């Protein structure tokens, strides 16, 4: 399963997706664990997610590109609930 999080900075915001295994490696499955990992490690690589049309024509959240996140004091991590299907990344 992939869980989505919104990363909010003073400049912009993006949505990232992390698998259960990736979250377990960070030490938890919530926004706090992601924020703590960023603060501790100073950086984190994740898949950026965006809305797209699936082959069926339905909208879905899908991986767009891998991004690197750098820790910053004004960065905020929030859960990102979505009514759309979430496609797993590799």
C-alpha cells in the first residue's frame, strides 16, 4: 500500500507517496515519522505523485517523478487523503 503526504514549504507544496516498507524503514507510518526522518537524515528521496487519467478513463493518483527533499525549519508534512485510487510505485 502507498500512503500519500503533502510536503508544504514557504514556496510551494508537493504530494509524495511512500510504501508501507519505506515508512517502516523511517520508523513509523504517519506524517510525524516522515518529518522526523527528514530532520534526522537531512534529506529524503521519494516519488512525487500527481493526478492523471488511468487506462479506464478514471482519475488516479500516480507516481510522476522521483524527487529529493531537503530538511528545512519551515517545512511541514501533512497526511494527504484522496478519494482517488492511488497507484503504487516501483
